């Protein structure tokens, strides 16, 4: 047997497990994308691209990733194992000693259902712009740069078209106060535009919902009015403190806790933005919503109470409590497990179906083990009927049952962030995010 033939056989054998792993990954992606309730979050924006011809299989990328289980070494080469966990921060690329990893996006054609944008981030609706995750690119640096660039474009057009001021109409309405929204609002303030900014939850948007001490930025970025922010690694807490400082010192006005319910254009091409509290008019709109959407509520009596929540930021903050988690996806199971592992907690998980059907394999194993050990009380075929201060009334197969609960966490999916785009008639389609990501990284 010639050396070339031996080498070919070796390569073929080494490739088999890679192909199997790839098929498993693609099945996992399809399951995640098909899962109802919004529990699986696969960012279509950015993932590591591994050049296997250069990869030496050292595993440095696996060790560097703080998300856990995103990467693995398969057949002697690095491979993406859990794409749904990747947020594209790029630590794996930094750790690779041979430069075999580049942070790009999924191949062209996979990014369907995204708004079609111009090079200035404008949608098919004139003067309506989309920045950040909602447009497809996930990194904070991209959102900040896009927010600033969009407002520069808006300001230039307004100066040409509307040299005079109209006190009844804002120049700009910014929807969302995450990195893109903060950047856009700061730039509007800097350029002395009449702006109004709405955020359905709190300053920081999606970042404020990250787990404690999560690394959220690995690239220097230029914030309007505050110059370059050069830290290469930063925790969620540090970044939020920086934004709070900006908020205090700049005079930035953000209407937090006010969700936008609709955006329409009137006969004079002015946007009418309706929120849960008011209606405002603006010549331009910047959508910086992220991709999380609005938590879907159960619609039951007592759900408006402060001890009912729709995300779990820090399980360690809850000890010695009785908790009820509602939902059957990965988010609900992970929350229940995180709470169950804290000292003195008694946790119940309520799910409307008779079994879990869409969990990651590891979560399915962990929740089954926790149930066997009595760490989590599973109640299938159950639906909350009424929430009281220290208990929840469940309907279990037509029978009413009370469950003690000091806190309630609801994971019932979310109303997609794209709903506003759909209502406004924004054109959606397939975009080559790979090219866009490379251009963003080069800028």
C-alpha cells in the first residue's frame, strides 16, 4: 500500500467522527430553531469559523470559551459542539495559537427572516433604521458603531430636509436602551437632536439580563461623547456601571419600563410611536431591540405581583425559599436546576404537557436525576390558574392543587422582537451575514 493511499485512508477514518458530530450539531440546531416558546437562542450573527487545515487540535479554544460546551475537539480538530450557546465574543479566536479561528457568521443563505438593510442600516421603510442584534450582528462593538452611524445619517438628512424645528415632532425616537440604543441616544444628544428613547425594561437591555460576571465585550469601542472604551475583557457588572455613569453625567434621558406597542407612519410621513404610556411623533426611528423579544405572560390573576419574574439572573441570590418555575424548555429547566442547587430551597417545576419534548440531552438527564433525588418536584399536565402572595393555584388534569411559592419564574417564551418590523411592513429576507460580519470586523 502506497504512502499516499495510507494517508488517504487515515484522513477518511479521521473524518467519520467529524461528519457524525456535524450531523448531530445540525440536528440540534434544527430542534432549537423549531422549539416553541423561545427557549433556544441561536444567534444568527456570529460564530467561530474554524480552518481545519490550520487547526492543530490543541484545545486552547475549548478552554478559553466561558460559555461552556460550545467547542470541542473531534477527530483531532476543533469543532462547534453546541452552537446555541455561542454569543460570538471571540475569546476562542484570541486563544488559538495558529490563527485557525475567525469570528464570522453562518454561511450565506442561513440568515433568513432578517430585515433587509441598506449600508446605512436603513430598512425598506425610509427613515426607519435597525441596529445591533435585531439586524443580525451580535457583538456589542457592532451595536455601538451601528447606533452612532445610523444617527449620523439621520442628522445629515434632517439638516437638508427640515432646517427649521417643529416642537410637536421629535427628530428621532430610539426604541431600546441596550448598547445600540445607548449609542444612538448619546449621538443624538451630542448632535442636539430632539430625541426620545424608550426601553421596556431597564438600562442595558439584553446585557442587563446576562448572568452575573458574564464576559460581554472583548473589543475596544468608541462611545459618543465619552471616547474610546479600551478594555479587552469586561464583566456585565462593569459595563452596566459604565453605562450608568454615562447616564448620570451626560444628561441622557431614557424612559425605562415603557414598552413600545406599535410604530406607524401618518399621511405626512411622520412616525407615530405608541407605548404603554403615551404616543409620540418622530421624523426617524432607530430600532435597537435586541432579539430577546418581550416575555410572554400567562394571563392569570395575580401575575402582576413583584414576586413573579420572567428571567433568572442569579440563582445564588435565592436561598431558603419555596419557588415555582413554569415552563418546559431549556430556560425553565436550567432555572429550576440552578435554584434547586441552592441551600434550603424547595423548587417545583410546572409544565403543561405530560413530558419534556424539546430539551438538550444534558438538561434532560440533569432534570431527571434531580427529580429522582427529590431536588425538584415535577408536576406535568399542569397550568397556573391564580398567583397569590405565598402560593400558586394549579390546574392539574382538571383538579385544583395549591403549591407553596415565595417566588414564581415564568418561562413561557416571548413575543418576537421582529413583531414591530412586521407591523410596520419592513421587508424581510435572506442576507449574507458572513460578508457583513467581516466588514464590521475590519472597520
